[in-house]
C-alpha cells in the first residue's frame, strides 16, 4: 500500500492491498523492521496509506489489478486523460518483475535514468519480492500472527473487503 506521485501531472494514485500481505511482504523484505512486530508494521503501513489516500486522485485494489490489469490500466489512463495501449503497458509493467530495470536502494548519480524513474514512480528493486502473490501472507506469517492482524485491524480489513463482517 503506497502512493505513487506523478510530479509532472501532480496526481496521486493509491493502491489498496490486503494488509496481511503487506505485513508479510515487509517481514520478507526487511525482517528487523519494527522488530518484526506485525501490529507495529501494520500501524506503520496504515499511517502511510492514510497519508496518501487523503491526497489521492484515484485508488485501486491491488487484487483487482492482478485479476484484470487491462481494466485498471485503462482506468488509470482515463484519470490521466489520455489513451494508451493497455496491453503494451501491462507487458512493460510485467517486465519490471525481473528487477533489472528498477533502481536499487542507494542510487548513484550515474544511474540518472533509474533515479528519474524512481522520482516519478517511487518504485525500487526492493518492492518486488514474491511477484505480488495474493494471499502470500499464508506462506509467510504464522497462524497466530494472522489472527493477531485480523483481530487488531478487523475494522479496516472488513471495510476494504478483505474480511467478512
């Protein structure tokens, strides 16, 4: 769950994702973050999410993108006010999964193209860890951690459609 600020167009797009998957992803990418405390990680991500969603011009569910990327790409293009070849855009987005085109943390000035990409997308190599598997939290969190997350963040998870009320 992060925002992408397109500084050229002054538009903010937010992505809503199952908080359990976000927490699992954070633990995979950065085990020492918040000492691996799933509640603290969740609070941190919800703060970031809430900071961005207030400024958002458009929000989509990550799971909807995974289910029907062409539809979401066309919706994004509509918000931006231009037509795109959604198939081509999707193919380009999928090519980022190999991380070769994404900037690493600690960008160097001689990687100008990657630095500009990061400035426009706020996307870096460390963002892709399991190719965006939906439900990946079941493979990476203990049942106790999942229950703790579902109990503590029940209201948000229910409101966003990730848990039944």
